[in-house]
């Protein structure tokens, strides 16, 4: 997306916000442990980060259709700043849960605003490339955030050679968010003309969107991919313990997966033009399913190849399902549709792991990973029988 100032601003905002998000999740977790939190409280913290996405995505999407993506993204950054400040100045575990909720809500509002902006900015251009750029910038932020924040919190000037200094880490997260604030201006200047052109149009209702041909297919595929990302982060440590793989190696493997995800999105629009959106999503999901089937039986070196397969398989579908969803809706309903996509993703991320754990858990780590692979193969089947996923398809 070279050329225009708002493109650089959007990418910078996405990278900075995601870097802060991944960092603040770590720091709030460490602070909770320092305050004596038990595993139940840590679970509540995770829920506090995630629940606002389930409740706030649709309202944020409808607001984004009316006010514009940059305004909503700015509001999300300010919410996240507020949550970060609360984590700094308000003591106690209960208030830490409130801070996590504010940060989680801020992130989902930012994401809806950014995705709506991209959908509208690329409405007459290459939406696959535009969403590929947005998600690549976000992935880069997720790569740099944890090491940046943890290194800051570990500096001897803060720790004095003692424990992790979570206050310094949280301040670093706040600085990243503050740096993201000016990115609003170039984006808003472009978006103001778009808002004036579509001010008289009303967004479609959610029930109308759900009746849109192919919409349910795009939601199923998107949810299956996002669930697999969550399951991987949750159960790779279990696999590592079972295979005698160290935590350091696990970190390197997950970093490899993230790096491959970033690389897989480079030149995405050329790949779509050559192979089609449907073929790319189907093959990439198949790659991820094969990796999950193999993972229980390999060691650390074999897991490197698996992470490459997962990086491609879980990296390519995300931007393509975003562009697919927006291609099914009118411009004035892009925010609502993207909010519905995020809501369905969160519902899947809550329900599918519970079902897999209950049904496949008794069979051990092989059952967990294979059940996840079955979910992905179901999404492959949905994708392979879809006739309208490619740009320009009838």
C-alpha cells in the first residue's frame, strides 16, 4: 500500500497498538502474580481481556459505519490508554481486572475502526492487499511488543537486580499507545470525504447481513482459523512438556510461526490474482491441518517445519476472510459486517475449545491436535464448495 500518508499512518497505528496490547497482557499478568493471584484469577484476567470483544464488536462496527473508522480507532486508543493508566495507579486485583477490561475493549474498538477504514479506503482497489498490509503491520507489532516491554521491565536501572519491574513495562506500553495517537490525523483527512459521500445511507441490520449469500461461510472459515491460533498457544506448551522441549525452544518456535505469518502476507494480492482467494484459503488451511496432525509425533526440529506450515496456514486466511466479508456488503455496512465477523470469532474462540477439550481431552495431546485439525478440515470443506469467494465471482 505505498504512496499515501494515511497508509503509513494506518500501518504505524496498527503496529504500535498491537505491540502495546501484547506487552500489557504480559505485564498485567506478572503484576497479578506479584499481588498473589491464583490460577483462577489469572483465568479471570484472560476473560476480562476477551469479553469486551464479544460484547463491543457489533456496537463498534455500527458506530464505525456512521462516524468513520479513524474516529472509532482513535476512541479505542484512548480507551486503551485509560486502561493502561488504571493498571499503573489503581492498586488491587479487582481494579486490575477493570484495567484489563478497558484495554481489551480499547483493542477491539481500534481493530473495528482500522478494518472499516481499510474496507472503505480500498473499496475501488485491491482489498486483499489492503487487509494484508493491515494484518502484516499488526503481526509485526505482536513480534516486537513482548521483547520490547519485557526487556524494558528487566533493565537493571528499574529492577536493581531484583524482580521484574512491571510498572516500567506498563509505562512502556502506554508510551507505545501515545505514539499511535497522531496517526489519526492523516487517516481522518482522507476519511472525511468518504463520510460526507455516504452520510445518507443507513447500515444494514445484522439479520439482513446474515442472510447475505456466502456470509455464513466466511464466518465459519474465519472462526475456525482464529480458534486454531488460540488452541496452538494454549496446547503447544503441553506438547513441549510431553516431548521434553524447553520453554526457550517453545518461544523460538512460536516466534518462527509469527515470522512466517508476516512473510506469507507479502505479495498477497499477486497470489490472489494468480490462484484466486478460494484456492489460497483452502490450501493454506490444509497446510495448517497437516501441521496439527503431525505435531504430536515430532520433536523440536520437526516442530520447526510444523510451525512453518502453521504460519502459512493461519496467516493467509485472516486478511482474505476480511476482504471476503467486505466484498459481500455495501460500503455503508462494512463496519457492521466486520463487527459481526469479530463477534462470531469470539463466540467460536469461547465454545470450540471447550467442546474439543470435553470430547478429545481424554485422548491426550494427540486427540486435542487432531480434533483441531478436524475443525480446520471442516472449514476446508466449506471453502472448497464456495463459488463466490474470489473477486469478481458471480
